[in-house]
C-alpha cells in the first residue's frame, strides 16, 4: 500500500497528485461584545499568568461586584454571560467529585452542585490547567453581584481557586 503524505497544497498517492479540498469557511456578521474582566489577586502563586488567584476554602463564600456604566444598560437588552476561570486545589488525595459550589448571580442561582473542575497542576506551583465555567446572567443590572459558595464535602483545608471572571455583553444594540 502506498503511503499518503501532504505538503501545503497537494496530496500524493502512488505517484498521482490530488489537490487538497477547498477550505470550508464562514463569514457571518461580527457581533459587538463588551467584556468586563476581574483579575483575581487574593493569593499569590497559583493564578495564570498573573500568579494570583482568589481561594474559597470549604464552607467559604465570596462576593464580587461588576459595575456597568449606566449608559451601557440603555443600549443592551440583557444578553450577557459570566465566565469564570477556576480549578480545584492540588490535593489529589481528595476525589474531585467531593467538590461543589453554589453560584448566584444577582440573586438567581445559576449552579448548585458538583463543579466540572480538575485538581490544579503542577502541584504547588502556578497552575496551567484552569477550566472555564460559563453561565447566562438572568437579569443584567447596573451593579451585578456574583456570589460563590464552596459547598464541598471535602476537608476544611481543601479549596477552589478562581483566576479571573468576565462578564461578556453581546448583541446588536451595543
């Protein structure tokens, strides 16, 4: 059997030359997006690339506020997302399924249960395996309050780290 090999333009098989298939592209209209970002700075060592992160130990609760300019609310219809970059501690002896959180945005619970996160790596250093959690903001306001409660069934010294949070506001009215 003759092997296949590629260069940038053509595929060769047994002496025959075949042109690569054309690319499949899209050119949808651009959607304007405004992003409000909070880089966490509560604890040095784990965040990426800043080195800092906020840490919620088992049973802890954290509150963060995103203030929107008043003129912006006039133009947006409330189509917004909260994105959280997070990871579990580096305590690999504690099963990841014991970690959970309740996440509340402007008084509405958007998550309550296990978190789809992994233990931070490399251990004891700046983590490089942060995961993104994405939630629709149910009622965008001028002052948006994000509450995260660590409801884990882990030990008192086990924690969830947050590297950054963003509110992305998108839509045709921006």
